[in-house]
C-alpha cells in the first residue's frame, strides 16, 4: 500500500499537503499532529471513504493494483466518527454487516472470540442504543475485525475505553504489527509508540 | 474577445433595426420587404428575438452541464466556476425567452400563458435553474457544493430530451410543429413560410445572441477570477 | 451483487419496521392530503381528469415527505461512513432504490384505497392500464426521488429543498401518469395508453442509468 502526494482541500484551504509514504505487511505507521491537522482526514482517505483533492492511494497485492471493490473487504476501520445502527442488537448489527459484505458464513467462532476479548458477549442481545460510549467503541472493534481484514486503520484507538479495553486493543495492535498493515492516528505518545514508524501531519 | 464583443453589439443592433424597420408586404419584391405570414403578421418580427434567446438558454444549460461533468472528472474548481457562470447566463436568457414568448402568446393566442408544451418546457427549465441555485446556496463546503450541483445539473439535463422532443409531440399545443397545429406544416422553418431575407436575419440574430452569450461568459469569468485572486490575497494578509 | 443489494434493502426494511419513522409519516400525509382535497372540492362533483390529477398530487406530496428518509437518516445518524466501508456505491444505490420503490408502491396502494373509499367518481374502468400505470409511475417516481434524496442528504437544508429539487425532474413522469390514469378511469383501449408506458419505461431507464453513474460523486465526499 502506498500513498502518492495525497492532498485534501476544504473550501480551498489545504488540510493535507502532498503526503507520500509506502507500507508493506508487518509495517505500522503512527499519524500524529495537532487537533485539526488532518489526521482523521488522512485515515478516511486511506479507508477510501473520502477522495483526495489530488494524489492517490494505491493498494497492491502480488504486484497488481486493487480496485476499490477489492480493497473494501481488506480494511478494518475504527473511528469516533463511525456510527452503528443503534436500533439493533450487537449480534443483529454484526449479522447485517456480514450479509452486506457477503463475507460468506458468519464465523461464529471468531465472532465469539472477538466479543469475549472485548467483553461484550454477555450483552450481545441488548439494543446498542442502551450501550455506554465505551461499549460502543468496543463493538466497533468487533465490527472492524470480524471479517479478518489485513489492513487496520485506527483513529483515536482508545477514546472512551477503560483499562481492559485498552489492553484488548493493544493485543490486537501487536498482532497486526507483525502480519498486517496498521495505521494509527493519535495524539497520545504511548499509542504512537505502538508503531514502528511515525508521520507528523500539519505544520 | 474584442471581436466577440463588438460583433455581438453590431449584429444585435442590426437585428433590432432591420427586424423592426423592414416593412411587411403581401408579395415581397425586394430584399427589403418581408412577406406576410398568415396568422402572425407584424408579430412575426418577434421570431428574431424570441427564438434566439430560447436557443441560447438551452445552449447555456448544455455548457453548464458539460463543465459540471468535467468538474466531477477532474475536481478542478475552475470548471465549477464556468458551470455556474453559464447557468447564471442561461437563467437570464431563460427569463428573456419566457417574457418574449409570453408577450407573443398574448397577442397571438389571446393570453400570456396557455400551458402549451413549449411554455411548459421553458417553465420547467426556469424551475430547474431556480432549484440549481437554491441547492448551491444551501451547501457551504465549496467542493461539496460544486459536485452536488454538477450532479443535479446532469440529472436535470437527462429529463430535458423528454420535454423537448417527446412532450410537444404527445400533447396538443399551440406552437408551430406541435400536435394539433392547424397548418400541420411543422416548425416555421420547414414549412417554407419564412422568406429568404427573414431567414438570413434570423441567423444573424442567432449568431448575435450567441456571441453576446460568449462575451458575457468571458466577462463574468474574468470578474470571478479577479475576485478569487483578491480573496486569496486577503487570506494571506490575515 | 444481488445478494448484497438485498442485504442493504432488508437492513432498511428492518430498521424501518423497528423505528416506523417513514411509514407513520407517510400514512398521516396521505390522510392529510386527501382531507385537504376533500375540503377544497366541497362535495363538488369532480370528473376523471381532476381526480386523476389530484390522485398524483397526493402521491407526489406524500412521497416528498418520506422518500428522502432513505439517505437523510443515514446522514443524520452518521452511519453513512459505516455503509461506505462495507458496501460499494452501486450496491447502496440499488438497495435504497429498491426500498424507495417499495415505499412508493405501498403509498400508491394506500392512496388508491382512500380514493376508492371517498370518491364515488373514482371508478377504475380499465384495471390493466391502471395497474401498469401505478407500477411504472412508482418506478419513475422512486428512480428520480432516490438520487435527489442522496443529493439532499449531503446538502444543508434538507426538508425544504427536497420538493424544490425533485419537482422539475418529476414533471415528465407526473404528467405522463396523470394522462394514463385518466385513460384508465375512462376505460380507453389499452393500445391508447401504450405511448405513456413507453415514455415511463424510457424515463425509468434513463434516470436509473444516470443515477448509477453519478451516485459515486454524491456518495463519497
């Protein structure tokens, strides 16, 4: 995966200017910068939910460029901007998302493992609207990880999480640090230290 | 551009003078006499103003659509600028065409508005332009405003063929060429009721109004770019 | 692809059944609009042309109150990004289109029942013309309303702008269905209504094809 000269403007104001980097499996990148420096914007562009004003993000697998439809199942994304359909229960949401992804049979073993890891298994049949913000954040991790993505994009990974939650995230992060591609956007020096490389955005 | 500017002024002035001054006679002998078209008489002179403005309205709309499409492709704000300018001019010509048409309708068909298919079409075009500008004023982010309004212009453009080509032939109407037209001869052009000199003057008017459009377009683009530059400079000073 | 579209569609249906947001509003709007028309007519006898026109007036305004929900609700709850992450734009578009087609058909069925109940002069003399008109009309209405809803959801002032943007685009199908509905009430031969059906079918095809191509630019910021 590599980004080539990615820029984004809002109202012709440069938010991101000419950002380039390349990441291979096993690489991890921490995106740091002040509030409003464009960390979240960059992560959204990497996730493919925002298009850059100029430049491009290219994903390659065994030498050939992947289309946006091929990239989608490879990405797991957690962000405070991400909202879930909160009129459903956790299990219903996971079912709905798995069906829309049509990622085949719902891997109930993996789901159970993830939900236990994030301490949600007991509350799996509760409507998500009744969840606390920390529990919603945990559920986002389950949603992001259930389809076994090879690229994990985390924006403010530990917001709203308690100690147990943070430990669960660290475990996931260390797994991805070895085999997958990991990008973390954060202000926290501890979280930034999870990654092997750092990129500072904004002036 | 000077050529376009003075050309449009000269041609339109010529059309105004010639279109109004040339007398109508039953059997025209020279180039300086118009034939009498039954049912239209003196009112036929409006063809030099009404039809070219209506034509320019449609042209401006197409130009706006094309630039909107190019904006979506390239995300270059300059194309959005051009698209809006053309839409603004199209709106102006649309009002002119509606007013000249309504006046013509009053004296030919008895009332200003008859919901003839072509009147309906131009009314819809007015609504589309109105909706386009209301959409633009509702969106604050420039990039979003540009792409949403470009998409809207194209979607609206998709319906234009329906009311230009299909509706006039489906419904009874009063315009020449519509279903139920008593002469049955199709639009004035094909029926051969327009004499040679009228046709020449008509084409002169058409070219004149198109040049006027091009000139105004260039003028507005220059103004917009200057304003942009000024805004950028202020931005830097802040 | 079809499976994914159905998954988006069924998500919207289940969400709607749980929140009843659009359905309740649509039902109330049908009742309100028909009541206003009844007051306006004051027991005056209305012919087929007026009734057919009023029929689609009721459908249009009700549709304008409910069909934008499909995209506006995603935008308001902030779930747009979730959907972008898990489904391709084309999948989302067709899922939403299907949902809006279903809502429109339900809505037209509702208006038909109310009309048959309150207007004795609303007598369908040619059922085949009527059913086909209503079906193609719903497709036409939903196809244009869906892409406009997507635009509106991304724009600022949502509610007021929706009918303003939709009306010029819906005039072609509205005039055509009004024409065809008059024919079904008067009971003209089926072949007479063919022109209207051809116009409606080509409208639906042009709108849907155009929307699919343009949807990407609206859906992604």
